[in-house]
């Protein structure tokens, strides 16, 4: 139970209001109710996180924005090489922009004694799409997992649907809603479905090959090779997904995919 004042403070908490991190009410009110007297280590965190966030956002991300993929330059480039450069620039820009904002939000919240949860943990260095989503916009992923994915999975399993169909429906619907959370347009929906497809394929592939992979990856060299190839494929799958995200129409996105692959 919380008071109306506590609830309104939680809903309209300024640092996290625009884009998160999405905090849990029960965790937030514990900080809100606790006596707060900033210590030296708190001010160190404040300076470090806000400084890092400003550097990510206004130095790195805004510099990359000068050459990153957008609706204006998508149909102007003529070569596949430049198309990949634009895509890589946007892939890094959106991470630095959003994670920089998160750093600023966490630092600002710490000034008043609120410890907002972390939102990013090196997502581009993950070996599969599932790990990517466990480390990209983590609070949004956990929110949808708790309030949609897990309840829907339990409901479908009680009706004895085949496991593969439960995985297919829950992952596609969850990612479609995450796409819609960003905006009710076709490009965001396709971006969500793109990741739903990636999650489903990874789940089925992992189940089918787990025994063989375990038999093959018996040395540190093979394990490192497997991990490196997974990071490479996951990074590029996520990067290609940003084409749907940043370009406003499916037609323009398909045209850009053609340019990427020399068609």
C-alpha cells in the first residue's frame, strides 16, 4: 500500500518520466521513504554517471548522427559500402544516445536518494538474441516479461498447446507490443516482429543443437570461437533490425536492404 502522494511521485518522477528506466513501485517507495543524507560516494556516482551520460549523448551520439542512417539519406547513397557505414553509425548512435540518457537519469535520481535500476549491460557483446534482450532496455524487457509474457505463457500451457506454438505466439506477441510501445506505426511493428522472429529461431536452434554444440565446444579455443561467432551474428541481426526502426516506411526499409546487399 502506498499513499496518493507516493504514487504520484512515482508516476511523475522527472528523471525517468520520458523513457525510463522503468522502476517498480515497491522498490521505488523504499527509497522514497528512507531517510536520505548524501554521502561522498553518492556525489561521486552523481558526477560520474551524469558526466558519462552527457559525453555519450552530446559528444559521441550527436557526432555519429551526422552520418547515421535516417530517412533523408537512405535513398541517396549509391554503394553497399556506404550503406553499411550509415547502418553501423546508427547502430552505435542509438545505443550511445539511449544509454547516455539512462546514465543521466540514474545520476539525477541519485541526487535525491532514488537508485533507479540499470537499463543496459553491453547488449552488443551478447552471443544470441535472447541475451541481447536481457541486456538492452532491461527494465522494459523485465516489465513485459512480468506482466505479459509469463502470464500468457502460463495460460497457453494450461490449454496444452504444443511447446513450439506457445514459444512462437508469446515471443511474437511480446515483441510486437514492444514495437508498438515505441510507436503505433508499421515500421516499429515490423521491428518488433523482426526480433520476435530472431528470438523464436534462436530458441528452436538452441534446442536442436545443444547436444552437438556441447560435444564440439570442449576446448577454450572452440568455446571462444563459438562465442565470437555468436556475438558477430547477433550484432548484425540487431543492426539490420534498426533499418525497420529508423526508416518510416516499409518500402524505404526494403529499398535500403536491397542497397545493403547490392541489389
